[in-house]
């Protein structure tokens, strides 16, 4: 299963002019969605890609926690052999 990351928000923080709010919309291959926002320090000469990469790095543990949960949802549990599968 894979995750697609789409920039959901990219604005200067109205409460703190030293920060940019970067939102990531994470969608797995089954359509489950997780949105996370991170405040990244604004720096002269920093590229948009760098802000997004910083937000991704800051959010990675939250993304991984979400993904580990949704990756089990919808699976079939077989108690006879203690296994999970995608099939019926």
C-alpha cells in the first residue's frame, strides 16, 4: 500500500509572522485520508519544496502512526492461524 502526499495548505501564520503553515493531505491507496499541519520557520531564500520537506519530516511519526492503523482496517482475521489477509 502506498501514500500520496498533496500540499493542502501553504500560508504564512497570521499569529506568528516568523512561521509558515504547511498542510499535507495524505491519502492511501484505499482512499483513507489524514491531514496534518506543521508550522515551519520562515527563512530567506528557502524554497517552497524545502518548506514542504520540513513539514513532511516533522509530521512523519504522525503519518506513520496513522498509516499503521489504517493498513489493518478492512483486513480479514483468521483466528485458526492468527493471520490477517486482504481476502474474504
